[in-house]
């Protein structure tokens, strides 16, 4: 077992912020890669694993991973989306063990990669996402949601690198933090010289419930090309006391109101998943009906 540097920010900032990188002890076990060749794959991940997903020209592939490991776990997913094809990857993190997850994707001409990640109570999870938009009109959509409580720790480092012309990335994160949990979300849109006409947008919406939560949001745009459009933003707030008072006047207890507000926010991410059975499993986990909240 050795200590490995992970989730490195592409451009370093003040070290005292504690966001430049993370360190974890990993076993370096050398797991054999598993190729997910079916058009639709659903997997229960219980231990360390490497996965490969390739969509050849014109193919549309979907992979859903429910990640609930029995011990410290490393999960690596390599995605290759060839010309005029698409890949949808859904990862649901349900376990309480230390988990390190990595997604590396390359997207070619007129191809698209959609990623949904949901963190439903993760004691110590690192997620690193690196997407290379290589082809002309390559597209990347990321929808990330998290429900954190207690002493949960979550560190996400997402990089969308625009290489091809007229590429597009859309990054959305929504989450709820309660008790004394900790979360870092680093989202980078990198416009490389030569990616003329590219568009990248990033936004995070965080609801803080606990008084001792530690939230760090690091949106970053790197630009070496003039003809691009990039935007980033973050909305970080606490529960509206007037809203709580109004709902209490309608007979709802405060604890129930806070639960409904938290689950409603995460439901916005869950509802981006097209598979009804997958949505139902997740809604059962978070304790609300399958609706648009």
C-alpha cells in the first residue's frame, strides 16, 4: 500500500485552501479490466474493479453502476465514444467505505458522453472525471448530486477539456450538506487553442443545513482560444426560515420540511436518468416518491 496524489487541480491555488490535491493510501492491486460490451449494462460493484466502455460509430450504450463496496475500493472506468455514437454512464455511490473512483473519457466527432453521479451518504469518497472532447461537435453533459450527513467526506475533481471545434460541455452539480460533513467540488472547463466555437457552462447549487459543514466550491475556466463561450457559477445558501415558517403553519414539522427540501434538490438530478427502474431504486434509497419534486 502506498500514498497516492489524487484529484489534482489543473492550476494550483493557495495551498491553505486545501483544494490543490488529495492524498489517499491505495493498494495498487492491478485489477483486470472488464469490457462492458452490451448496449445496456447494470452492475452492482462490491469491490475494486476496472471497466471499459466503447461505443463504435452509431452505437448508443448505457452503463449503470450501483457502488456499495465491502471495504476500501478503487473503481476506474475508461470510456471511448467514437464518431456519431453516445455513451450514458450512471454511477450511484451508496457505500460507507473509502472509495476512489476515476472516469476517463474521450469523445470523437458528433459524439456525446453523458455522466450522472449520485453520492447518497459517502463516508470518504474521491471522484475524478477527465473528459477529452477531441472531435468536432463532441458533447459532454455531467449531472452530479450529493446528500451528505454526519462526518461524510466528498472530493470531486471534474475536468472538461475542449480540443475539437464546436465542442460543448454542460456541468451541473446539486447537493445538500448536513451536520459536520465536508465537500470539495472542483470543476474545470479547459478551452485549448484550436477549439474555436466551443461552449462550456458549469453551475453548482448547494443547500447548507448543518452549522458545522465545510463546503469548498472551486469553479475554474482556462482559456487559450478566443472564439469560445464559457460561464461558471455557484449558488450556496441555507434553508429559508420564512419558507419553513409558512410550511409549519400548514402543519408540517420542521424536520420533515428540511428532509423534503433536501430530497427535492437531489431529485432534480435523479430525474435526468431515463431508466424508470433505476430512478425507482434511487428514490427508494432517499425515501421519496418518483416525481419531479
